[in-house]
C-alpha cells in the first residue's frame, strides 16, 4: 500500500533543517521544536533561531514558495512552545537537581552548562535568563540549571517569559519584514540565517563588553 504524501514527507523530515521541518509540520512543528529545544535536554541540537526566522519569512506568502504559514497562529504557537518548554525545563531541574545534566556525555551540553553558570553568576537571574534565550545550547540547559540552583519560581517565570517573547516574536517578525520587502529573499536563506544567529548574540556581546569595562573601572575586579 502506498504511503500518503503528507505522511511520507513527515517520515522523511530532516530535524536539523528549518525548511524541512516547516514543510512537514507547519506551525505545530514550530511549537513542538521550541518546546523540545528549551524544555528537554535532548533538544539542544534543534535549529530554533533558523526555524523562527525562516517561518517568519514563509508567512509572506509569495506564490512560488512551497510552504505558506499564517503569521498570527505562528506567533502564538511559537510563544507557547518556547514559554512552556522553559517552564518544563525549570521544573525538571527543581525535581532532579543537576543529576540529568551531570549524566550527559555530550561535550556541547557540558559547554552550555559552563556558559549558563557564568551567565547566572555574572549577570544575576533576570539578565541571565533573558540573554540565554539568544544563545544556542545555553537556552536549553539554563532552564533546568535555574531550577537546580534554586532560582525563585516567580523570578524565573517572569524573565523567561520576557526573554521568550523577545526571542520568538523578534526573529519571526525579522523574517517576515525581510520576506515582505525583498523579492526572492529566500534564495539567500542560508547566509541570512547565519547573519540572524550572529545578530542574536549581540546582547550577550554588549553585556560582556560592559562587564569588562566595569571590571577595568574597578581596578580589575569583576
């Protein structure tokens, strides 16, 4: 018996490719991927930044685009996935402590843990939780680490919502604005995704420069 075309496309999906994910699962796929990337440690490799940007671009609905998404549902479901995922990761950290993170054999995950600890120690809870949204891998591990380290639930919930909305809405609207104003911009999607990921790191770089200047002003003390 032949496999239905929709099911076949879902079975053949490449989870590391934003366009493949969107073609197979649409906006529901965005919600699921963001939940997994921000809430489950196994999702640290998923392409959150490129997925959001590409999804926003595909909302412009040009006739020659194979995938067409609706902006309103995309914004809502992306926010739901990102916020619910972060809260789930935090609860996992509260229940399991650092055990799950410590048991992982992934070098990338351990590097993310190190950077997450540095963020929390240097910038405090609020800034670290917001900044982590814009750093791949760190946004996966910071949530359970915040739970394991006893960050107050109210503080975490407030600032993960602020960071999650800024991340999802910002990248989606950036893709939408570019797709609406530049014809055939999706032909240059790969370099654009690389650029948007680089831009997403800007808040962290600015904070690092500010911290270095403050340390120099204090005579070298952090």
